[in-house]
C-alpha cells in the first residue's frame, strides 16, 4: 500500500522551484522504490503573479505561513524562505503543531540551531537540514551514519561555490577580483550583494553546522576566525601559481591531539597540487573528512543549482518517511576553540615602483619569525613582492602578520601554505641555520 505524506512549503524561489520539479520528476521512482508518495498541498509565496516552474499548480498558493504550519492536513513542512524572520517562527510553529521540518537555511541553523533542535526533541519531531551545508553533497548524512564508527579528527572543505568560481577565474584568466565577481554575477553564481559569500559568512555558517555534527560541539560563529576573498589580488594568484599552488577559500576544523582544542578558521589558503582540494574548481564544492579509523574521505559535487539543493531536500523527506530518529538533538559538549596554525606562509606586500623592500629584508623576516628558509617572489608589473616563508614551528596567521609588521611597512597580507610547493629556480632562497 502506498503511503502518502502531505507537504507544505514556505517559499518557492530557486530552492522551492527545484523541489517542485524534483518531486514531479522522481515521484514514480520513490513510490516503486520506497512505497511513499509525497504530495504538495500548499505553498506560501509573497508574489502570486510571478512565473513559477513548469509543474507548479496555482491551487497550492497561500500567502500566510500559518495556514501551512498549523494545518491539520500537512505532515511535513519545507522551509525555503531563507533568513531569520519569519523562518524561525514558522519552523517552531510547525514543530509544535506536530509537523516534521526540512530546511536549507544555514544562517538560521547557525544562529538558532540549538533552540530549534530542543523544540524538535520536545515535540518528538524531526528537523532535517542536509541542503543547508553543501547543496547535493551528502555531507551531513555521511557524518551521521558512516562516521558513527569513527572519531572525526579533522574536516575541511571548499564550501562556497561563488568564491571558488571567482578564485578559479582569477587564476585561470588573470582577472582582478572585481572582474571575476562581475562574471560570477552575470552567470548567476553571485548575488547582487555578494557580501555573505565573498566575506566568508556563508562558509562560516556551514562550518559551524558541520562542527555540530562531526564533533557534537556547539561553537559560536564569532569564535571561528573568518577572512573572505575581497582582499585577494591578481598578483596573489600569480605567486601561488609560481609555487605550484592554487588559492582557495577553505573552511577547516581540526582537533589538536596535544591539547584537545578545536582549531577553526575560514580563510583563503594556498593548496599544493597534491592536496585533495587542489583540483576543486569553478562552482564545485568539496569536503574532506578525516576519521581515526578510515583516514581521509573526500566528498565533492556542485556548489550551486536548483536540482542539487532539491536533491538534498527530497533525501530528507525520504529519511523522515523511513524513520523518526534523529541525531541532531544529541547533547552538546564543551569544547575550547583556538586559531588555526600553519608551518608555511606566503607574505605579500604592495609597493610602489622603486620602493620594494626586496630580497635584503628576507634574512630579517626569517629571524623575526623563527623561520627555516624563504623564497623572495616579485610580480613587478603589479607593484607587488612576496616571500614564501617556511617556519620552524606552526604559527597563526594573525601572529605572523604581527611579526611581519615589525619589518615591513605598508599593505601586507599573508596566506597559510598547505601541501608541497614548487621552489622556483629563478628566485633565491635564504636559509637560517638551526641554533
């Protein structure tokens, strides 16, 4: 016997429209495969005149979200409004009126996740959110199931398709940030106001959600060091390429085995060509998870698009149909947070022609930072110089910048270097002897 689960949806933009088409496209498959039928009953929108997707029915239209969250003929509510208000109130209302909820709202989960999970637990309802993190990549499902037998020690990933596309275009076409951003906006990959993406907020929300799943810990967003890509210049990509690296916005959380603290950050980093994330380009997203038993596993997929997100939403619908158990309400543990450290950095300084510090300060930089060796790099046409510095011990980016500022004046930036790098023959190396 086919079981019908009735669905009410809040919002019908890109995500909601994708869900409508995905349910239509795969309805027969799910009936045959699982014995469930998902039937859309009501859809709340603000503009009744807007054109919808091909299989959207006008009879679903509602203007008041309460007519969905409080309705007796709805089993599951999909929240696709986005933002905080009224999404938070709507989700809580749905849970308290006996509905299971599926959401893709990463900002809301990062901000009020604890409160909503508590309500879900009290009401014995499920609150699922696979689509909130990496679109169609089953990252949360993997952490909740496969990694149950492992202790996750590290996760890091490229979690924002917009920034990855921008950095890819800057590196491949030698574009400036503004040009690459304009391309992303023209292609529909970036919003008119791209702040949430390019400044790192989007990736930070996602990292916080993943930390809750991987480490059973609640970390406040302000505890996660964040730096976006708006300050990245074309010359940075040139120097990264000279080192055999790519510059990517990476979100990372890693347990330090020595002190038990969780090192967390969202910031641009240089990745060597052997790094698992090196080949993740354009709008692709990827997550590398390290388990103490399985080692490293990499999950990769599209970081934009209606169907990848809809796929994750519908997978959550199927999960609700199968079971009422959820791991999201697990009790949080106390966990101290610290900044991420690296053993190598690219230091970049802007300089006017004729005012470059040059190779002569390399020795001073090494001594100030306690480095082992360094390469001097120059992008003369851009009025930029840099140093690839390999340290004797790991240090935070903020600490490196503080020490560098004692030696170099002007606009200075530094990027952690991960993985192997090419040591160009055309630049000279300075080495500080141990001891």
